[in-house]
């Protein structure tokens, strides 16, 4: 049993009191021991005493921190660790390996070809410089033979009048000169003998040997500032990213917690991994100071780029999915992403595609290819005007065109014919600036696709389970033409013109929502593009159900979240950080486990035309071309009347139909160009049929041509003016 005073605490305290002058007082040991016991009990756990006063009263204090936990065991800590991949990413990805190997092979092939074609130039330069090299060789040899390098030392001995040192140096020079003369004589004798041997035994080799000597002398005579060989490539100067540079940049952001840590001589930033090369740039993973989030950094991306002394397009801070809001991944590229060379779309040169395989879509900031499965998904792209939205949408439409089995329905409501190359391979096509006829044609196509959903559902429901175990379209089922389960892609660019239409907007939104919800398993894909992503132009039911989203630069949080999804802006996924220079660059969400910055492939109009011609040939071979002679949902837009009136001057009361068509083709070749290739009779009947829905009749129009009076079917300008006025009157009344 332990004695209460075994630790000698009481005696030590008494000793201290006596030392301070408290001696002479008689102490009751029992009372002192009792007081010590009470104080110990109160200081250890006052909150555990049921008879104690409530916390906060008197002088009682409650311990806020509980007992320290024992922590996870060894196996728990091992299981919670994150393992770095054994094999680097570029070796695990076949595409990345092929890209890296192809780049290396191309680099050295270019260097070899560059120097090979300039070999005669290099030889000429060396021949011209060989006399200078010969003079340098002779002069250097003479200086070596005469021990010229020792002359300054001997001169110094003479100036000091040191006879002994001078005599020693002279004897040393004499020995050196004697040995060097003998060496030079032996070398000259052997060289001359070798030359005579080559002259007798191998005269051709003598010329080669002489040429080699000339080239060597030319190399020796080349000035250091004028090298013989020019550079085949110019390597960019890449500044290494260090922790000091990163911390310096973050202290310029004006964030209080970072500056507070810096003022105390601390970094405030904890690097979780060493800064390392990642693609064509540097990657730094870090924990921000307590209370600082990734969103705070994203709001200051421009200032961060200034602190790093990099263009804005090189600096890409991102949150790390699955980690706390203060974990940041900073990627700093060697080159501005917007100014980097545009990679070629993999399908641009040759080959076909299958929508059941990943579609090549773009590249990430590191230059790695980004693709995704378009089948079983839908796609939405949104952006401000002029940010590359149509080009980003057209890449997927081109991929669908490269699949010969895919059925296309294509509509664009800018009215400029951006998708006109797809007209001949689309089962329905429309282009117009949101006019009633084009919108109605689009809704008719949506109705057709909706009915197609019902038909496909009945077909799949009737299939045996061994052929369709997952109750969805598979590549094997799509290949059976009798089932009609081939991929179907409907594209609507500037879809806000359809969904906000006074007469057809509500029905269009209902149909699009149903197609998005049901079409995924039935092989039906909807591609939407809009430059006005708000609640009116993009119904919530549509934006909430689209699987894959791509958002280029937008102006604010509502537009950002309307395209990318709710709370994306709050989580640091902000397309508002892009600039006007970031054409085709945006956030891609839904194509992978995490949102990522992607630059979509760029295909210009001429290349798109060639690709559609290739798609047309592939469909013709597969027998899947649409029957363009059959009635389709495409209708002549209301701009026809305006265009006809524009090509008929006021001085011309009556005009032949074929003349009107020729003028229309010249006015708008993207819309009426095909009409100009018709025969004269077909032109007449085609315009008559096109104007009939507007109540405009054609009649015989007589003209004198080259002295001969000719009658052909035509129209009167007054009828066109009357029809336009009546249409405007009805529109204003409604």
C-alpha cells in the first residue's frame, strides 16, 4: 500500500515555505494531507462528481477535450493508405504510350531528315573554313614544339634575375623540345607512310581520308559563335516550379490566413506530394491553410497567374474530388492551353466509328486525349456566343456520322447553315433563325423520335432474355436491321429557340424530357446546344437529366449551374473563370468520375464537308442512306418569302420561276444551292410547290428574249408583297 506522502510533495512544500521565511509555524500534518486529497480530486474530474455544482457556477471548470483516443490500429492505418501506381500512367494507357512513342519517333525522324538534307551545306562550310583550321593546327603545333607555354615562366625568372631558376627552366625546356621533336618526326613518318600505303593499295580510301582531314580542319576553324550545324528544333525554356515560387504566388492573393502564416515566417501551405512533371507542365498537390477553400483560389485565378508569372491559360487550380474543400491541385502548363497547337481529330484522316465505343472528343490541359461513351447518354453544351459551342457540338455529330448505322436528325436555329454538310445524310434536317416552320419541323421530328421510343420498347420487351438480358440495345441487336434498333441521334443547336417558342415550346420540352429519360436504354441520343442557359430557355427537367455536360465560358453562377449541375459553382467547378481567348475550352462533367477541363477538337467547315462526304460513301455502301425523295419533316422556312422579295427588284413586276431560283441560289447558296442544279422544268415546279402553302399562285409570264417572245411559268412581285403583309398582320394579331 502506497503511503500518501511517498512522493514527498508535502515535505518539499514545507521546505520551500521555511526557506521563504515562514518558519516557526507549527503545521498540522493531518489537515495538510486532507487538503491535498481534496484539491487533487477537484482538479482531476470535477465533471464526474454527481454532487458537484453545475458547470459554469462558482470556480468549477469543465474539461472540453475528452480522453485521447487510442487511434486506429496498424492494419487500419495500412488499409487507409493511398497507394501510388507501380507503373506510370503513360505506360498503363495504350493511347498515351502510342502518343508518347509517336512523338519521340517523329521528333528524331524530323531531326535526321533536317540534317540529312543539309549535309552538302555543312560539308561546304567545313571546306571553306578548313584553311583557318589548318593555320590553327600549324600554329598550335609550332607552339607545342617550342614549348611556348613555358615562355612566361622563364621571362619571369629573368626579370627576377634568378639565375638558378632560369637554368633549371632552360634545361627543362631543352628536354621537352627534344622529346617533342622526336614525337613529331615519328608521327610525320608514320603519317606519310600510311598515305603512301593508301595511295598504292587503296587510292579511293586516300580521298576519303583526305576529305576527313579537311572536314576536321574545318571543324577546328569554325568560330564559336557561328556553329556549322543549325538547330533542327528549338527547345522551349521551361522554368521549374518550386515550392518557393508557389508560396510566393499564394501570398499575393490577399487571403488573410495565408498572409497571417507568412507574417509568422510559416508557409501556411502543406505540400502533400513532391512537385513533379505531369504531361506538359508541373503538378502540385497541397493543403491550404485552415479556413481557406479551393473556391477562394478559383476566384483569384488571374492574380495567381500574375504571382506565378505565367499566362492565364497556363494556370489551372482545381479541387480534388473526394477530399476536403481545402485540398488543391495546381497544374501549371508550359504553354497557354488556348495557344497550344490544335491536335487533329483522330477520325479526321480515315476510318469509321461506332457509337458503342468511346468517342474522341478533345484533350485535357496536359495534352492527353479525352473521350467518352456517347451511347446510353445524352449531351448538353452551353456557352456565351462566340466561344466555340457549335464546333464542340459538331464533333459529336461528326462522330455519329462516322457510324454508318446511325440515324441522324439534325436541326440548327442560328440559320447560318452550320450543319448543312449533314443534310444529305440526315433523315430530317432544318436550318432557320427560330421561324415557325423550322420549329414545327423540329417538333415533328421530336414526335417521330418519341414514337420510335415506344416501338423500340415493344421490340426489346418481346425479345428472348438470352438475346437481350439487360433489356437495352447492344451492338449485336443494333446490327440486326430487321429489329430497327440502330443508334438514333437527334441534334438541336440553339435549342432555346425551340423551348421558348410561343406555340410549340411546351410540347417540345415535354418530348425532349421524355426522350432524355427513356432513350438511354433504347439507343436514342439527344444532343443539345444553347447560348442562353437560363430557366426559360433550358427547362429544369431537361438540364437535370442530361448525363454529359460541357460548359464553355459563361458569365455567372446561374448559367454555370444550369449547364453543369446544381452546386457545381459552389464546389469550385466554375466556367466563369475562362476568358474570351479560351475558345473551345470548358468543363466536362459526367464523362468520367470527376469534372475535368477539356479543349474540344477543332474541325473547320471544309474538313466537316469532307468528313460528311466520307460518311455519305460509307452509308451508301452499308445501305443506310436516308431516302431524300420521300416526304420529310423539313419545311421551307418563312424566310423564303422575304428572300424571294429581295431578289425581285421593284422595277420587275413579273419574273420567271427559274430566274427566281437562280437568284436565290446566289443569295443564299447554303440554303438554295441545291435548287440551282435542277433542270428548268424542275425549278419551275419546285418553286410553285414551295410557294403554294403561302397562297401564291404561279402563271404564265411572257418576255421577249433576243427578239423572240417566250412564255414561262412565273410569279408576280405584288403577290409576294401581299403574302408577307398578311403574314405579319396575323403574327401581330396573335
